[in-house]
C-alpha cells in the first residue's frame, strides 16, 4: 500500500466509564488513544434502515491505518469535527494495516 495515501490525520478515542466520588453516578468520557494518519474512503451511498416505521440515514466510512493491536469496537474516530463509531476492524496484509469500518454518529 502506498504510504502517500495516508493523508488524513485522525484521532482514535477510547471510551472510559468511572464512578464520581461526589455523586456516586457513572461518568462517561472519551480520551485520546492515538492520532494516526489514515486513508479515508467514504461510501458512495449510505444505508437507510427502518426503525419504528421511520427511516434513518446512516453514513459509513472506512479508515485504513497502520495496524494497532489496541484498536477495538468500543472506540470512535474523530475526523473533521465529526465522530465515527467503529463497527468492525479488519486486518489487512498480515496485520500491517487495519481497515476500520465506521458509522457517523448523530
């Protein structure tokens, strides 16, 4: 794969949940796991599944990055001010690259 195609800097964020010592409630937060260069492949079409008789448009985007064994589907990607939940991680070329299938969050 041509390294020149990795032309977008994206932030991989990991989800953490802790308990507040003041209130005892769960506190959810996102923290930066890594900033990586990626090749971004936006879908030419989205999906429109029906939920409760209502159509919902879902935008899916593939991010191809160098492989990192720490990636998981509980993470998200911050790119261009938008957040994309990671749906699937596919290893490519013997763990040299990772193809991250994501969905734009609303």
